[in-house]
């Protein structure tokens, strides 16, 4: 059994990181409100440092290390936003970072990690190879491993976006987030539970990688057999730290089709005028799909990030 | 000779419209600062109502009409943002609007005008046909014609973005705007002249439609022979109301190539995480091109709007 962090720990995480991350803006659109039939506000973590909420969890996790641990550096494996987040958070705190990335990771992401002072260790593009490489690097440098989503300090950090959102909109009745590795939704549900106990938290997940939906049904952590989704930040699976939090505090996970993700992404880009990644659009897609159940509610949506490849956008007329 | 509006008139325009438009945010990017070698802040009129600064000028112009004029409605001709701006500003003020649009205007823009309660009058896609149709409509309904850029109340309205920018960043040394019909740059230059007399205003203009550049050289209003630019908001020409203001208060107009516009647009989308139209990127393109002349300066850029067709973006790998 894991121990569920207290309200004090949720608030302490926000105090700990707030000077090191952006207090991101909250936006809304009259037209999106009309489409959904509710009052919807968007917490825009695409404006966060390095372009995603992951900066929050990475920063909180490093700040919780001892001086000796900080001296030896941190290590993670990620092909996505957490690689950049840990590299930048470590850089900002004067800590060395080792980032295990698959050989198939896009050059632009590798360049970003190097730009933030991270040391890249390449490995084969399998979870097993990634975990093995991270273990070797950790042993060699005595660096502390920080998991992208299955680490309670990371989870608490991700939950600070919701802390800020509820401070600005304390009367929210519902909050939607996308579900990937589970760090964001677990952190959000934890913050909402302590700060707005009546507020219900929902997840949006692509049908193609609906491991979290199935995990909640079966009661055990399920895996994905396919990873064929536009929402490349949501291919990862839950872990033993975040799953119990999700089981306890998340109301429901709503699955969406790829075309619904593209439609929601278009709404966000056209109406909010912001660049949000497909994963971020999954939360709005889930709300739009089940809008009948949320008429006239006050709803918050966490826009998880804005790191997209402009040369490979999914829009077509 | 036109009469140049006073500081009081500039500030009064802002007081007049401020409750009817969004106070748009100002964003910045460390990486863009590094690329330019200066401190650059972006006034984000892409977040303005209907997605562009034109809402400001349209609102100010309607508010300056008499009750009798308001009763008869307003008319303009535009294939772009001003059509939507006048329709929405009129709607918000309970005024009828007649919008002359060429038959070739995109359906999405016509739909937006109708959605804001505007009545569309279609005409052939020539300036002559547009002006003629607007005249006929104006006579039939006694509606007041409001020009998209060559009207001093419109110019004063457009200048209110700069009023807000200078209130937040009073120490700016340089401001860049794009140059199309001349309303935005004239209004900006007027506001800067009165509120920050040391601040110099520059324009960015595509080589393909460099009428304003040539007008400043020759001293008379020049026309474009081609309109072959991505920056579809900048194809229009200066007028007798804004040209004297531009001659007097704009330091220089810098011309940019189409590829430079796309590069600047990519920087804005990738780094600021906002959806900005090609015309908006022209100002940053001009700064990047001449960055050597602006090292270490405090620079403001007006992001003019964010109305783009996501199915026809200029990015390609």
C-alpha cells in the first residue's frame, strides 16, 4: 500500500517549485463554451518552461533529493517531454542529468536535451533496453533515477498546475486531464481531492492506448498492445505509485477516437489561438464527446503541453 | 493637411473602448531573446476578440458615431479581419452592419461575419467593385462607411494596443508592427509618439507588397502591382489619413522575403506556443533580419492577429 500524500504535502510542493516554474495563464473561449454548453477554462501548461507540465514534477523531484544525491546527478529514460523537463530542471538547480533516449527519438528532442545541459545515453527503442540503460548509468554515476510519472514527488509536482487552477477558479465542479503514464491525472486528482473535495476529476484517453481505462475496469495495471495514436505523450502505462491514487480519486476515464482528438485540437488552435499538442487535446475531446453529462457545469481542462512538430500536423481539409 | 490627434485623444480612445475589447497579454521567450540579442516582448492581439487588433479600431469608430448614425448602421468592404471586426463591434453595440465582401472571400470568413450578425453584400473581387458596392449600400441605408485602415478613429483604436503595451513596458526603446493598410502602424506610432517620445517605431513589410516602403521613399502613396505574399493581411495600401502619420512618426520600413516570414512564424509558434497569422510574423521577421542594429535593446512587437487556415499552413520540413 502506498501512503496518499496529505493536503499539506500538496501545498508544500507548490510552494517548493513555484519560483522555478511559470505560473501559466488560464484561457477561455465563448465559442467553446457554446459548443460544450458549459463554462470551460483551460490551464495552459503549453506555456510552461520547456513547453509542458512535466517541468513541475521534474523540479519537485530534484528539490526533494539530499545534497549528496544532488551532487551525483539524476537519471531518467524518456523519448518525450520528461527528457527535456528533467534536463532543464536539473540545469536550473545546478544538478547533472543523464537522459536515456531511444535511438529513434527525434533529433529536435535530443537537441533540446543537450541544449539544457543534459547528457544523452542512447539505447534501443524498447522499454526493457531503456530501463536497463538507465540502471547501468545510475550505478556508474550513483545518479538517482527519477521516473517520468510513477514517482510520488513527480506526481505531487504535476498536481501543482491544479493547485494554481483551483486558486484562480475555486468553484470548478469538474476537471479533465489527458491520461498517459498517470502522473498528471494522479497529481491533479490528489490536489482536487484536498483543495476542492466536491470537484470530480475525469481523464481523457485515446482508444488506441486505453490501458488506463482497462486498468480501472480490471483493478490491475494493464498494458497497451498497440501505440497507434497521434497523442504520442499518452502511450505510456500506469505504475504502482499513481494507480492507487487514480483508483481512489479519479471519477472515470473517457476514451476518444483519433478523429475526435484532431477535432478538439483544431478547436483549441482556432479558438484559443494556442499551440497545443495532440495529447493535450484528448482532454477536451473527452469532454466534447460526453458534453451532455456536463451541461452548465464549471469545468477546468489542463492543456498538458505544446511541443509539436509543425511539419507533421494532423489537419487536412 | 490632416490634423494629428493629441495625446489626450490617444488616451481617450483607450478609455472609450477598453471595456469592449480584451486587454491582451504580453509574452516573451528566452530563446527568441537569445536569437535576436535583445529583450523582446510580444503584445498578443491574436488573443483579441475575433482574433485580431482590428476589433479595437472598429469599436472606436462606431463609438464616435452620433445616435442617428448608429441607428442607420455601418458599412465597410473587406475580405479579411476588418469584416469580422466591424460586424462584431457593431453587434456588441447594437448597431446594424453591412459588409461588402468579394465573391472570392473564404466561406469561413463569410460564416464568421454572419455569425456576428453582419449582413453580407457580395461583389466582384476588385477594389473598384468593392468601393462601388459599399457606396450603393451606404446610400440605400444611410449607413456610415468605415474604412478598414484610412479613418482617424480606426487609427486611434488600433493604437490602443500600443497604449496597453507601453503601460506595461514603459521603457521600450523600439516597437515593430507589420504594415498593410497602415492603420496599425500609424496608430502605434501615434501612441508611441505621445506616450514614449524616445521610442522608435519600425514597420515590417513583405517585398512582394512593398508599397509602404516605396511610399516613404517617393513621398506619395504607391500601389502594389503584385499581391503574391503569404501575409494576406498586408496586401492593402496606405491612405491619405494614415500616410502623413507614418511619414512623420515611423522611423523606417524593413522589407522581408517570404521565407523569412515563414521562419519568423515558426519561431512564434514553436517558442511562444501561440497561433499567429503570417502577417503577424512579418514584424518579427523584420527585426530578425536587422537584428545587428538592435542589440541589447528593449523591443516590443505587436502580434497583429491569429486568424489562419490550419489546412493551409506554410510549414514544410
